[in-house]
């Protein structure tokens, strides 16, 4: 078997995966540190780095085991070089360098955002460009013109001026008393609520950019204005209305972007692409498979298929970027 070993440690997931050149996933192991960071209400970078250090080798071993493979089957090592938490990234980059050097394998540095887009190129989906892509995660909100599977063939049409969409979900969840990271929990709570119960406006900024920071202030005021006895009874309505505002903002902008580029094929990727209301609001769009929305290493190995490899020893000077 000839496979690419992907390694991802940019935030709070330690992940390793084996993927074939044809984009078939042989294994995809994710060790989430979310519980470790929950009590701080967000990711603590130094805590994340230390945990990655403990987990990276066992996670790689598990990815090999799950696929029934050994290091002899790996012909390329791919790793997220950035953007992300610098200390966390360095753990993955160092592990990748050590493995590639020991086995004299080529190493592919992958941009994390390219990875999210490349989640669409894996089998059985195997989406072919061109398309307009919404990348919405905890760290980024981007509207992309995807002309090619290589990262050089992807243009940025718009981005957020303040909070990322996932960040807006997480901050809203926190105001509603949900534990970090609250996006998925807010999604579940919202299923029992009325999206029209509260009116939360989303700022419209010029061009194809987004702004979500005003929204959380609106939720803060709504929560503050409710008598504490009512807050619990209305929390599902608050969640549904808040989610509705984020989803509407995303859907509107994507429609405008598609109109501008003339590419009416639309795809959504990143952690927020797992949101049930967003998926329902975009019946015509191709959403990344649920298991590949949040951070994983299969998408990193997938992106490596369209990225130039560094041969030994050129990659020994490779650095991570925040
Ligand atoms: O892509 P990702 O794993 O990490 C980054 O690259 O940032 O995205 C994580 C983000 C978090 O903000 C999380 O709350 C959000 O995705 N998320 C969701 C859902 N599942 C994850 N947001 C809304 N609804 C969901 N179902
Ligand atoms: Zn991500």
C-alpha cells in the first residue's frame, strides 16, 4: 500500500490520517483536547502544545494500526505548517520532520485552510473545481473562488472583519451558558427553538466581507433584559434566533459571491459547515462530509496531493507560521 501520512496539530485537535493518492481515506484518527480547555472557556495555547506533544506519537501509531499499515507503506509525510497556534503547529512540524528524515521521505507543508477546502476532494465526494466555497471555522470565515485543486488556484473574495463565524457560535453559546466549544451544543439547543422569536440583525459591510461582532452584543443585551426566571425557558428561542442570524448572513453573502463570480456551484467546509441549520439553508450546496468538517488530518493529506513536496534535506529548515 502507498499512502500519505497526514498530521494536523494547528489548534486543539491532535490528528493523523492515512490517505491514498486517489483520495481514499484508509484511517482518520482525531484526539480532541476540547475537554481539557473547556474549564478555561477557550483554547490555552501552552496547554495545547504540551498535550499535542503527549498525543502525536500515539495518534500516528493508531492511524497506522487502524489502516493495517506500517511506516513502510507511507511514501509521503504531510503536515499543517500554518496558520494556527505557533507552539501547537511546531509539535506537528517537528514530528513530521523527524519521521520524514528517519525514513528519507518527502515532506509536504500544507496550509490549514487549503486542507479544509481539500476535504471536498476526498473520495467518495471527489468534488471538481471550479466552485464558490464558504470556509467557516473557529478561526476563519472566508469566501473563496476555487478554480483549481492546488492552493495557488484559490482566490479570496471576502473574509470576516472581526469574529469568525465559529467564534460567533462559541461566544453566543457561552452567553447561553453552554460549555466550550459551544457551536455544536448551540446547534442542538436551537432545534427546540423558534428562529423568529428574537430579531438579531447582522451588520452588512461593503463588498463580500462579514462582521459578526455586533451580533454577540445583541445577544448579550437580550439575555440581560430577560428576567432570570425566564432565561431558561427562552434559551432555545435565543439559540435558534441567534443561529438564524449567522446562517442568514452566510447564505446571503455566498449567494452574492456566486453571482459575482458566475460560478453557481457552491460548497461549504470547516467546523461551521457541520451546523444543521446552515446545511438545511443550502440544499443546493455541496457540504463537506460531517466527519471532515472540524479539524482532521485526512484533509491535510488530501491537500498534500496538490502541493509540491520538499525533498530531504530541504525540509529540515521548514518553519511553522502563525
Ligand atoms: O474547523 P474547526 O474544527 O477549527 C478551526 O479551524 O477553527 O472549527 C471549529 C469551530 C468551532 O467554533 C465550533 O464551535 C464550530 O466549528 N462548530 C459548529 C458546529 N460544529 C462545530 N458551529 C455551529 N454548529 C455546529 N454544529
Ligand atoms: Zn480548521
